[in-house]
C-alpha cells in the first residue's frame, strides 16, 4: 500500500513538540504515512489561508494534533474548516496523555479525539473511524 501524504494541523505556539514527535514516527520504515506539510504561523505568511488550502488540497489526509489550548488556536480551526470544505478525510489525535486536550472550534460535535497509539494511528490513516 502506498504511503499517505498527511497534512498535520497543530497549535504552532503551544504544541510544536507534538508535531516533532509525529514527524519522528513518520521516519519508521513501517509507517503508512509521510508528513507532507503542516500548520504555518499565519502572521509570518502573506495570504496564508490560500497557501494552506493548496497544501491541504495536495494531501491525502489531515491529522489535527489536539493539545490543551487547541480550542483557542484560530489557525487550527481554519485549517480544519479548509479540510472539511475540501472534503478531505481527517481525524483528531489526543496529544498529551493524562492531560485535558481540546478540539478546535471548527470540529463537529461528533468528532472524536483518538488516543495516540501506533495501532490506532495506522487504522485512522487507513480510514477506520
């Protein structure tokens, strides 16, 4: 099976460590995904929404890393809404074990935050939700 191109959305100011952990996992040879692109710091970019839309359009799947302040991260909410508008498959991943992680404001009430475990991640990437 071909590896999936995954866009990773995360709270740039609070959860960059989560993104780095996911990038590290992507380097394992049995990983079914490549981190294709990820969140950008909006004030560093010109028309950042158009650039993010193109990045998400080119991805196969979107992973939203949820931390303790994700509900306050406006950029994550916009990225998830773009993914939904483009009808890209996405999932929310619980970033910190033992901590209260939150959904972005654009998440649907029915969106579950999944536990970050290797076997669960593989199933999510392959469409099991």
